């Protein structure tokens, strides 16, 4: 079992009302990092979102695109994926998306990676899990692998027990009643980090 267990939220790719306020609330509730994933947003739109996050929280934001903003705003780093597979030269912290166990062989350049879909996706219809937690536990144990795909706070304890370094959520956060979701999230974070 990992000593540390991190909690990540990935932004909805589309418009979210009062998104900056909600990101601030997530970070204040105990979420370690928020990944800003806005594939169809302009540089200006992403910049505007970041500017609405207090300076003392920005070091907990990670970008999935528009990597030039990392240095400008002192962000956590960059997250590589199929749209943006190469890090900028000045990237100090890199994470990346993985979808197969074979992609976990060389993680030396990454602070952590996300592996998905661990459970059936909440936000992507038909995106079903192809992993068995019991079978993959020996492969991920001791590595900085974060579970993604269908993850909700009720999965935190099980994921930690199976050797995951953390849990990342998307659909659960943005498709639920936000205030009720925050209450549930705080309760589960308190349990896992106590």
C-alpha cells in the first residue's frame, strides 16, 4: 500500500458555470491537484480561468494543453496525452495518460501517470474498464500510478489498498449536485488521509 494517496480532479472539457469558484472549492476541500483539460478552449480562455484562481492555489494546477502558461502562472506542471505528447523544454514536472499496463514500464520522467479506465467511465458513454484490480495490483505497486475512469470517492480506500498512488475524478465531480458532491468528497478525503 502506498504511504501517500493523492486526489486529483480533472476539469470538464466544456463550459462550467462558476468554474473558477468550484476549482477553488475543490482545492480548499482537500483535493491535491486540479488538472485543467480544456481541449477546445483558446489560450485566452484558459488564461482567464487561471487568473480567477488565487495565486496561492495555482501551484496545484496542472495543464493538459497551452503549456506556455505553466511558467507564466507558476503552475504544478504539464500532463501529456495524445493531443500533446511532448513536454515543453522548460517543463519541471511532467505527468501523462496511460491506457495499457505496458505503458507503465518507464515512468522515470513522470511525477505520476494516470491509468484508465479503471472502472466504467461516468463521462464517456461506452468507455468501459478493461482492468481487474486484483490482477494489476502487482504491476502498479510502488509506482506513482493514479486511477482514472469511473472513480468516485467511495473507491478511494480500495484503490489505495490495491497499490494506487492516487485517484483522479472527472465525471463524478461535474455531473453531480456540486454542493452535495463536495460534502461527500470532504468526508472521504478525511477518511483516506487520516
